[in-house]
C-alpha cells in the first residue's frame, strides 16, 4: 500500500465520517484485524478529528461490546469477517465502502486532538480505558529517533498486538518518517522461525 493510496482512502473515509456527524468530541471503535484496512481506518478517524479505539478481534464478543459501550463509540468500523462480533447498529463496513463516492479524496484533513484510547487487559475486573494524546506519541517517537536514530531504518517490523500502546508507536514511527511498515501476521507474531523468515524475506 503506497502513501498516496493510503492518504486518498483515509481522506475519503474521513469525509464520510464527518458528513455522518463525527466531530472532535467523538470516539470511533475499530474492530478490524491486522491489515491495510486497519491502517486506513486509523488515519481516517484521526483525519476526521475523532479519537479511535482499537478493539482486538480475538477478544470474546462480550468484552468487545463492553469496550464499545464503555467508550460510547459513535460508530464502529468493521468488515464482513468481524461483523458478527459487534452488537451496535452504528457500524461502517469497510468491505462495502465506496472510496470513489466522496470527492474529498485529495483534500487533506488535518486535526489536532486526542489520539486513541487503549484498554487494559481487565485481569483484575473490568478493563479500563486510558487516553493517549498525540503529543505524547510524538514525544516518544522523537526521543527514540534522537537516541537510536530510528528514522534511518527504512523497513520496520510491526509485531505488537493492536490493543497495546506499542502498536501505535510501531505504526506512527514508521509512517511519520515515510518508511515502510511490514505487519506480521498472527503466525509470524508468535512463531520465532516464521518471524525470522519474515525479517529476512522483507529485508527488515
């Protein structure tokens, strides 16, 4: 997925969100597995001005809907594979979304707002949402670049679970520097041999 394609699709989806009432006071749930669509949805929500919360599709359905209700998410972005996991009627099925329908595809939307809500595992009871600010992520990225010169590495491996804060770091420290993010799949995340092969084959 090129940056041009990502930007065009994110702008179109952001335009749809805004035209359907999303504001910088709203939260949008994203219930998608690791994919191009996930990255497009994240940037679309940011461009709409809203705050996103990533909900891991491997969670039990009850936990997924608890998070949706707890955040009071105005919409949830889903796909055909995960549609049955979400009870709320306010969904946007990205598999059925027509990116060409919205004429703002090349008009960049830029907003400064909260970034995302990350939920704890809930091992001691109900999971709790923690708000991450854009400023905090940007400070972290700049610190890593200052100390380890990470911007010079052109291909970055993404292995963190999407429900962890390090996923946001992996995503933004690669894309904001214009580098390539290679998302490991479920097997490559957990199997050292598969991960090693991915590193070698993708020239990480």
